[in-house]
C-alpha cells in the first residue's frame, strides 16, 4: 500500500499536467486513424513514448502468423503498413508486479460529415466535453495511460515493476492488434484498458462474429418479374431468419451468468447492404454484412455452425433461397472477469479514493480486447474508463473531468500494483 502523502503527490501531479494531457489528446484525435490509416497517429504515440525513455517496439501485423491462433479474426484488408506500437518501462531493479496499459488507436468511420456539429477531427473542448471521432473510443484512454505514468514520476517516484504501454490496431474489426502483441510475447500480471466505460469496470462482455451473407437471384427484365428471382427481396427473408436465431439466443440469457438481467444482450446488426446491377433488372445478387454477438462460454465455431445451418435451411423452403455466409472479421469469444482478483481489489481502492464512491461493475453487449488477455493469457483485464457519449455516432465526446479522475485512478493503480521507488 502507498501512503496518503504519496497518493496526494501523485494525484496533484495529474492535475499539474492535465492541460498538457488534454492538448495531447486533442492532437491525437486530429489524426484520422481509420482502419489501415493509423500510421500518423502511431507515429505520434511512438514519439511520445520514446521521449519518456521507453524501450520501443513497432512491428507490422502478419495475417498468416495470426491465423495460427484460435483468437484470430479473418482479415479482409492488407496489413501492409498496419503496425502496433509498444513502449516498455523496465525499472533498474524489478521487484514489483508487471502491468500492461493497453489501448486501441483505430477508430470507426465518421459517417456523413454534415451530420456532425463540427468536423469530426477538430477536437474542441466545449462545456466540459472533448469532441471528435475517437475522443472517447479510445484516444482519451491512450493518453491517460501515458500521463498516469508521468504523474508517478513527476511526483518523485519510479514504478518498481515492468510496464508495457500498448497502442494497438484492429480493435474495431478483428481484435488482431492485441492478439499480435500477445503473440509477440508481451505479458504481465495485470492489464488495464481505459475504454469509455462510464467510470465503471466491465465484468463480462459478449463475443462477436462478423460475416457477409451473399444471396443469389435470377435476373430478368421487370416486364417479366415473375419469371425471375429478386435477390434483394430474398435477402430480407434471410435477415428475418437470422433474427429468429437472435431471439432464440436472447431467450436463453437466463442460463448465462451476468447476462440474466439484460433485456437484450445478444444483438445482430445488419451494418451494410449492397446488391443488384441495374434499376431495370431484377437483381441477381445481394450482400449484407452482419455483426452477431455470442455469450461468453459459447465457442465461436459452435455459434458459426448454427448461423450457417440457419441460412442453409432457406434452400429447402417453399421458395428456395441460396444464401452463403463468409467470415469477414471478428471471430471472437466473450469473456468474464471473475471477481476476487488482487488487481480488481486494488482498482476498487484507487477508484474509491479518487471518486469518493464504490467502484461499480457491469455487463456490456459490446466487444472488448480484454478477451485476448483473459482467455489466452489468464491475466485479469480491467476494462475501466471515462464517461463518454455518442461513440460510433455523430458528435462523439468524452467528459473532461471523468478523464481527469480516471487518470488519477490509473496512476494510483500503477503505484500500488508495481510498487514505488524514490527517484534518484
């Protein structure tokens, strides 16, 4: 345990550097780090870590190597120039516990710019909120990791345990970035991932499958529509069949711990659709992309087989529909953070000290990279981060004061988990 005096020095150091932390977060948001376009944001983070004296590692993702791991999500883009960045702090005498501070730099597309109140990449601070695509999800968290470490050192201490600062890609589509870091050998005694989680700790989250369904039709001229087969119309029938699977899985929530009280934990999202070749031709094809959730403990292969069976049954209907699914990204199983770990107990204490209230946990129907560390490294992954609004939506924003408090809590966690030495 660290003393009250040490805690005060550390939290005061967060306050002293908080304007600089916000400025750095704003600069990071201004880099549109969409999928495969993360390079400039990673350059910024690499430089920021290197200036702190960390041992730097930057490498490109290798889809073939990743495909050998059960947690791999199929890649539908080239990984040329798609890189992870890790900076490692190693104390002079390593006597404390080790820690990974993880965050993803990739962001989802911004959508129509005219629907935003301002540019998605301007990053202004207005009425206590920092705006911009990725501000909450999760560039504020990436900055918090670094500035929490800074606060410990600025307070006159050095952590006594090894720390890996990870800025990874592919969190929004496959999870392959964190998986690549694990496969490269980065492990620790605990992990913190400051995703935008409303000042709470994630207890459990779903797994996610991404796939594309292609429905085949038979084209004719509209004057002979009855002789053709409309693939777009048939695609809606296929969607309805998948909705039946979704409702079946939701009805089973009572058998899945932590999900019993959620009204609709399993969500299938039809995120994109495309089809046909000509307005005056009955469409010969239609494709739609699906994001499907699965419960922790459900093998991805098992869920995938059930989804394929659902579509295969359409071929035997009164009007046969030929629908074929192809995996296009996430093939990720869900996880549960089991209560009772020393890491969680420490986070409860740091949160109580900073926020003045007990740490709450909750179950989310969203994907998180915590599954990589929990399922494949046996490491407690504390997904815990600031209050945000409209992530993946228009006018995404993160609460400035929440970021301040989360940074203080992470800084105190570093001190308590890794231990402290006085700086020379």
